[in-house]
C-alpha cells in the first residue's frame, strides 16, 4: 500500500475523503434496507402470518445493485479493487510503478462505465420497473456515477504514486 505523498492536490484529497464518507453512509443504508425485503421474503415462505409480497424481490435487487456498486467505488479508493497480488514485496518506487500501471487499466474501466453507463441510463429514462413502478434510470445511473467516482479516486492514487517516483531517494526498484 502506498503511503500518502504530497502528490494529489489538497482539494482533490478533501473532495475524495468527503465523497468516500458519503458513499460509505449510502452503502450502509443500502445494505440495511436490503435486509428488510429479504427477511420478508424468507419469513413469508415459512409462515402464513406474513403475506408473500412481490415488490420485495425488486427492492432487494435494486439495493443489491447499489450495494455492489457503492462497495466497488470504495474498493477503488482503498486500492483493493481490480488488484491481484502477483509481485513480491516491492520498494516504494516499485509499488508506485505498479500503481501507475494498474491505474491506467482502472481509468480505462472508469471511462467505459462512464461512457456506456450514460448510454445505459439514457435507455432507461422513460422506462419504469414492472412491480414497484420506479423510474429505471434510478438504478441505471449507478454505472456512470461509479465511473466518475473511480476517475476521481484513481486520480488521487496515481498522483500520489507519481509523487513517490519523483521523490529523491532510492534509485532502484
């Protein structure tokens, strides 16, 4: 893991910290809400006291999508998403090089999610869900938002990695 270096601008760091806090809060809410319809579904199977609600499946699906995408956003912030430990322990400059290389691929994924996620959301602007009759763009918009958030979070990580490479000290990695 890279130590924070004076690479990323303070404004970006502050924005990302606030954004990560809001995303964490939303993730907690999404998982908390997810428990309710899933519990209703389980209890309604085994007792006649609780009717079998059909909307619970749709709400559970929406919450699950949000929980996964919000978790993916936080994982990019923490450097634990799209990561495979292939290399042995590297020097700080070696880790910075790997961070920059993997960051390029994360940025590519982010642009894909942003670009085609927007098209995906446009497709859903005038559609509604079958059971709850919610506008589908509410669920589809999480893809381009994830792409944008990944761009912000990865920019900070890559600027920090570039600062490590520019710093004086060890020459070999």
